[in-house]
C-alpha cells in the first residue's frame, strides 16, 4: 500500500511539472536553400508562457536584424530563387519577410506556403523573417548571398 502511495505521488509530481513547464521563447527558425538548412538568428521577440497556475510573458529587445547579420556568416543561395522557412516546433506561424540595410527595414519579400522569394540582385542581402504564433511573435535574421 505504501509503495502505491509513493508511486501515485511521483506520477502526480511529474504531471504537475509537465503542466507547469513551457518555453519562454519562440522556436528556432531555419531557412533551407541550395540544399542546405541554415539556422536563422533570433532577434526581438515577445512570448507568452501559459502555466497551470499563472502566465508569464518574456519580451526580448535585440539589435536590428542588420546588426545581428553583420556578425553572421553569409548563407549562399546557389541557383535557388526561393527558400523554405521551417521552425523547430514543427508548427507553421503567420510569416512575413523583409530586406534590411543600415538604414532599416526596406522591401517586403513575397512568402507563399512557407517559401520566401529571395532578392534577385546579386550581392549580400540581410533578410528578416517575422513570425506570429498564438503564444507570441519573433523576428529572425539571416544574411543571404545572391550571385
């Protein structure tokens, strides 16, 4: 009888921990192009963690996508005109994408079915992917080299 009580308490404790655990940040983001999966760098985000007894919100304000991309290695697009965007959660958020330069956000890029149309002019382009989930939103940065 004592063993059953201890086992039941342990199971309830694990259930309680699982119900209270959550994530305080958006999932990792990836861009696939030229047959290579490249991790995008998280930028500014806002994320809500819904717990069993209380909710918490995390707000992170980072450098601009352009400043973040300055510290990253360029991702080469190869002959690809589009890139596929995926997330570690496996969920598909609402997406938008923009190019950036030192002056800020520039043009919006077309996205359809998680595929972003890459810029056509040769050179280095900083791309921001903005994603919105039920739990929050986040920006991701990646420098892309178009040849």
